[in-house]
């Protein structure tokens, strides 16, 4: 039996509503519904990658795209000059609540 899609996979697949900031064929960026900062945007790859611990050298291009997109979104949101954080949580002890 296949695993149930995660909350994020359902948002990326447009099964659940979200305030989408950007979406292309590989990555979706959307506003967090419980923001922990004035600007809190999640960037999710469309491919299922459970956490940063599962990344391999084969993901290098995708990671470059995600970090470039983070910079583009920061400029569009007007926060690039002041600064912003790019964070990933790995595992329950690292604060990850969704694979």
C-alpha cells in the first residue's frame, strides 16, 4: 500500500489551498499558515525528499534552484537588503514535523 501524501505534498499538488508565492515544475513556495517571522515562506521540492538528511550529490541542481528562488523571493518581498534566514529542520529532534 503506498504511503499517504504528506500535508506538504498535498499543498504542492494543489489538493489543499495555500498562498502560493511561486511554483514551477520542480519547486513550490508558499506562505506558512502559522508564521514564526513576519515573512515565513516554505520552499518545497515537488519530488519527495523526506529531509535534508536524504539529499545526495544528485540533488545539487535542485538545491541551487531552491536557494536562488529564496533570494528571488526575498527581493520580491522587500526583505533581501535587511536579511533573511534559510532554515531546514532534520528529524524530530531538529524540529521537523512533516517529512
